[in-house]
């Protein structure tokens, strides 16, 4: 499989890690859109939110637990945003389930 996030999860491509355990990797985005911009990925390849099932949904729950832990550690007490782009029209550019943890500034809607 030629998935860049799988290669990052396996260590084949280096990343600046924010958190890692046996199920999840969190690393800093190379093109940050906020003072804090971390990507959280399951180490198991799941293509997108459309591929979340009863069998693998525990990974999404675990990712949100990790996101909350990181947000607390990084002092995002005033809030943060978690985004998951899904599919081409949703803006997903890497076909591996991932969540953006954004914080450190006021978030507006629509995003910007």
C-alpha cells in the first residue's frame, strides 16, 4: 500500500510526534493552520470516515480521548476544533482516516 500516513505510522517517513501508542499516532502538521495543528491517525489503515464500522469505531473513540489529553497538555482550555475531511468534496487529500486538532486561536465559522 502506498499510503503516506501508513508510512508515517510505521516510521518509514519521519514526523514530529505529539503522542503515540499501539493504536494511534498524533503528529504536528507540516502546514499548520493554527498555532496548534496536530493530525491524529489510527495506525490501522481506514480510508475515511465512510469506512468506520462497529468493529473499528473504538479507534475513533480512542483518538478523541487522545485529542482531549493533548488539548489539556497544550493549554487549549479556551477551546479547540477537531476536523475530519471525508472524500474529494469534503477536502480529504490523504486517503487515510485522520483528524485535525486545531487550537491556540479563536476559530471562526465558516472555517478560516
